[in-house]
């Protein structure tokens, strides 16, 4: 007969799903009337995407973001057919059929992905515009060149998104610059839902909320406002067993060397 795994473990990490739900509700209230999605990439930041998303879906979350196609497929299996699942990295060549089969929404980050997705009329997509992060997304120059052609692609645009580089520094000038650039981009796609704010961006105020927010780290207890009291509940608790307590004389060595 094997013992309880918790009894055998040298350390135990406890994950409070109720705290994650509470954090999502706090962020949703702060972002309202905008909607609130949830970023659960990297296995919900290592805490277990399946239990985390089931708890959030039961609380009312209807849109989840993952990083890769494999994460999306696994999450669809865990959640069933209803919630929307978007994939930040977008489609790699030859994967369109898998996106469709698992009802996953690709985030299109560069012109080649847009061209490849053109004609996938039954499958919606999200457009990512880089407004200052210099990471994924169409540059503002690329977007300007594509904007007039986007309605002709036949793609059903689920949303247009961008990501703030300095949202955890509220007074940083880049925040307003990115907001203005993103607002200008949304005007080129009227009627398409827009999303700019992630965890820290929610606390920059309503001008940054647009149609929906996409919190990630704050869901799991990370302070979205560094230097200020953390409004998020603690989600994880790590405890360990003490194997031995030793007393030694002053000057004695400890460990190797």
C-alpha cells in the first residue's frame, strides 16, 4: 500500500482556485463595462490550466488566451465546446485545419499569417498590432499598409489587440503613446472589438479598457501595481518539511569546503 503523495513530498504547493476566481472578479469589476478574458498560457503560469480554466469558466469567463496551438488543443479538451480560446502565437504553416477542428481562434501577428489565413471564412481571427512593445504584432507601418485590404480578406475579425510595454509604470509616457496609436488603429476597423489592457493596464483607467481586458499574472496573485499595496489575493502557498535542526559551534564549517 502506497502512502499519500502529500506525505511523501518534501514540499507541498497549494493552489487556491477560489482566490484565482476572486482575483478575476476583482479585475472584471475594475475593467467594467469592458469584458474580462483570462490569460492561461504556459499551463496557467504553471498552476494547471485545466482546473484553473474550469473554475474561471464556472465564474463566467468566456474567453481564454493561450500561447501555442498545443496549449489550445489541450485546453479545448479540458473545457469542452463553449468558451472561446485564442492562441497568441497564431498559426504555423499547415495548422489551419487543427485550429478549425478544435475551434481555436488564431492571433495573426504578421503579414504572412494574414495571407495564409485569408480564405478561412468559417474561422474567426484576432489581429495583433504592435504599438510600442516591439514584440509580436504588425508594426504600425505594416498595419497602415494592410488596413484597407483587411475587409477584402474574407476573415471574420473577432478582435484587434495590442499590448502595453510599461503599464506597471503608470506615469510612463509610452502608455499614452500606445493608447493613442491603438485607438487610431481601431478606427480603421470599425465594429471590431478591441483590447489593449492586460493586468497592469486595467489600473491605468477606463481610457485603456476598450472592449475587453486580458489579465494574466494578476489572476495568480502578482501585484499589478508595483510599489503599492497588492489588491490581489494570494493564490499559492509553499510549505516544506524540516528534516533536521542542527546547532554548531562558532567557526565550524557548513557544507562543502
